[in-house]
C-alpha cells in the first residue's frame, strides 16, 4: 500500500512540475486537425527559456538560389524583402546558428526571374508557438508581377511540443512545379496574417531551366546565331546606336549581338501570301526601354508593311536566376497576307540602354496550293520560268517573285505583249480556264485581258472568243492577284483553243493557271426555247429545237420541290432535223402552288440530257387548299370544284406522314408534324389528284 501511495505522490509532483513549466498548457483543435498549444492566450517570447537541446536538420541543398537562406550573414536578411518585425534567434536554428523570427504579422520573400517551363523546387523549415495561419507560399508571376498561379503550405508545427528526437522546426516541402506560360518571376515567401511568433530557417530554392534548343530545322535565316557577327543582317542605327558581337550573353554558339543605344537589326526573307512564318529568338536587357522583336510582312516594294506582329522584351539579364539561360526565348507567328513578298525579322530598341540578342530561327510553312486535277497547261505556275508559253509583241515576259499565289514565282508581262498556250480540242468540248491575274499601277488608257479563242485550223472562229478584262490592281485591298474563270463550249469546226494573257501597255502579273477540258460529246439536240403558260386550269408547255441528230423523245417531268420528279408523259422527237421544230405538251392537272417542269431529252442510243427548269404558279378557286399557310397546329380545308375524298401529306423525302378522310367543319390537326415543308395530295371522288405545298412552323 505504501508503494501505491508513493506512486500517486510522484505522479502528482510530476504533473505539478509539468503545469508549472508550460504555464498551464491546454490542448485545442486547430484547422489542420493537429493539436495546438495555447498558453492561457498569451504568446510566448521569441526565445522562451529552454534548456532542451534539439538536433540540427538536414540542410543540404545543392544549387540553392536563395540569398542567405539560413540567416547567418552579418546582415541576416540581405537579399530578402520583408515586412513586419523580424529578428534572429539561435534557439530555433535547424541550419547553422540562427533562425528568423517574426513577431506578429508580416512576411519575408525573394523573387527570381525565370523562363516558362522551368521546374521549381522549394523547401523550408518553420514552426510557431500559437497557430495564427502562418504560411509558406510559392507564386508564379508575369512581367508586371501579377499573379499567374500560386500554391501554399500552412504551417502546423508547435515548437513548444516538438519532440526532442528531431529538429525544433518542421521541414515543409513543395512538390515540383513547372512555371506556366507567361511566367517571368517566381516568389518564395513566409508570411503570417496576424499576431504571435513565426520561426523560419533553412530555405532551399532549386530551379531547373528547360533545355535550350539551338538546333533549328529548316531555318531560312542566314547567320542566325551571329557567329559571324552581323553578317547577312542589316543594322540601322538610331542616334549614336551601334551593334557588336558579345560573348557574355550568348545562349547558342559562342556569340551574341548587343545593340548599344538605339537601332534596328533586320533580315528580310522572300515569302508568298498564305505562308505561315514562325520566329523564335532570344533577347534581354539591363534596363527596359521599349526593346521589341517584330515580324513584318512586306509588299513587293520591300517597304510597305502589310502586317506586323510584335512582342515586347521583358527579361532583365541582371537578375537572372542561376541555372537559367542568360536570355529569354520569344516566339512570333502569323500567316503572310495576300500580296506579301518578304517577311522581315527585326530587333529594335529606341535606346539609350542595351539590347542583347541571339539564336534566331525563322521557319516558313507554305499553304497548300489549290488542286487542279487534270490540268492541261504545262508550267501553269511559271516555276519552270517562261518555258511552254509563247510570247508575242514588243513587251517583256519574265518570271517574278512578286504577287506569287503558289510556289515561288509568278509571270510578269510588261508593256505591249501577250503570252499564250495552244491546245488541240474537238467541237463540243467544254473549256474551263481559271487563272490569277492583276495589274500594277494604273490601267487607264490601255487594255489588259484574258482571252479564250477558238480556231478552225489557223483561222479564229468569228464570235467565239471569251474575253475577261483584268480589273484588279495588285496594290488594292486585298493586296495581290484576283482569280478569274472563263468557260465555253467549243463551237462547230473547232480544232484548237488558245489561252492568252495580253496587255496593250503597263504591267500584268499572273499565276496558277488551270485549264480543264470536258470532252463529253453533247446530246445532238439544240434546244432554243422552253416555256410554260397557263391555259385555264392547265399548264401548256412548249419548246423548240434548231438541230436534231438521231434524237428519240422528250420526256416531260413535273416536280413541286425540285427534288422529286414525276414523269407526266413523252413526246416523240423528229429524229433528224436541221431546221426549227416546235413541240408542246399540256399538263391538265397542275398542283395548286408552284409547279416545276423540265425535259429529259433522250437519244436513240439511250443517252440523255436535261433541259433547264421552268415554273408556273397556280392558285385557283377550283382547287382544294389547306389554309392558313404556313401554320403551326391546325389548318382548315377549302374544297374546290369537287369534294375531296381523301388527303395524304408527304414529307420532302416522299414519306407519307398523314393519310385521312376530311370531315366537314373539322380542322386538320398538324400539331404532330415537325417544322418544315410538306406536299399535300388531294384525291377527288372522280380520281383526279391535285397537290399543294404547305409549311409547318414551330
């Protein structure tokens, strides 16, 4: 029993000592779910009396970018930006002999300039006496230090109950994060929003930049990394500006270019409209004064800018984090507008400070040319020079790199001259010629044309020529050439066709010709007239031919919608004729509404062709109709001359959607029909049928 009471006394004494040592600590729940020690709501001092020795932490950190990460310097916060009351205290040191201590609210942070795609790792030690939302934070920011994205870790470590088996502070580790697009700065920070103490030590920041790609497949720039100085580039100084080689700011090779003061560094590359230009280039500055990279698309004069893309440089070479490239890569891309002949890569600065430049890469991706399957022209886009084209006149004909539509060349015809190609064809062949063309300057007082001319032997067939005046100025909006199309069927006696581009003066550009020949022999019926007119309640159709060879018949077809056609009847053809012949047909029961008619002209060998479509509208009191038209839910029936025995409604596919016998005084319910057009068939007791087109709206 004495032993039992002794144990009670010892336990009570230990409890008393414990209470005295911790100022009557009590345990309350904190947001993280851990326990927080609150000392009678009184904050402990920065270094409460303590005799317990805690082991140091693992402070190894290769390539640490933080300045004075463990606050050991004589100025322990050098390199840190801080707000609030900060001091150092060796009691809470886990790395070295000092730790940083914040009393009440405040923060410390460091900013680093990085490129997008950099991987950022951050660890730091921390703890508190009383939980007051102490937090470590990592923030990615743009050039104006505006938030792009951020993550944070809430501190959950009470230094007053820290086990002596480990360091007095807890190590917080952020998962690796990649700097998103637009990132220029990353900030690492320790902050507390309200009172009590915050202990911080042993920060470690590691940043791994993305690999620099100096290779550039299909780069069209010459001397892109300035290994030969500014050879192949043009420098235009502003004021006393100058450009020179530099080996300090190179990211590829062993050289970079530095513009000191104002100036422009440019290189022009030929291009055609529709080509996508993509530029990547590295740059940076000491002081931001408006340094820019431009991608400029120029007209053939090499001066007029048709489109400019710009990116401002936002990279300070003086605060680049270790391990980051000394310069930042910038990208520009756009499609060359029509009429483009050059694309200019430009680095420009107004001065007076420096602009560092290296590793330019320009890739050109031409747009696919228009396809022309079956093109009969030879050398249609002048990629083979002037070959296969015949020139007449005193003017000049040569290729040019201006106003190119496809490939790398166009044709340029100056002063009085014409170029042409001749093709053998047969009578009845259909010729279609599409070609791009435009004139330069003014065309006042002279003529520039495209012509399709048909010949019988060496003689041009009178009245057969198709002429198109070139009415497009190459400098008028949209800059470049215009597409023209000429088409005609070869007349009787044709042996060849000539395609000609000509000018009486001035300059013409042309490109991408496509000559297609349809060799199908036309039906040997020449239809000169086809008409329809009302004759009472009937439709009277009439047509004429001026020539027939081996023709068989004319099939008369009828439609209400232009898609479904019904055969009304057939009229025999004359068979052989070289004089005008007249034909007619009567449609006794046209539908109420618009009626469409066409002829199917059939030869004895069963080949056939269709005529053009003609129409006539019939609305009479003798016809049955549904009204109002259009309607939504119900329609009324107005009987015509005869009562209606039944009604069928068909959709535009010819599928029957309703079949019923009308009842006097009862509306026709169309509420179950979808929005659209329908054909109504009215059947009379005597077997006659009339039709009407109705529209259902919702």
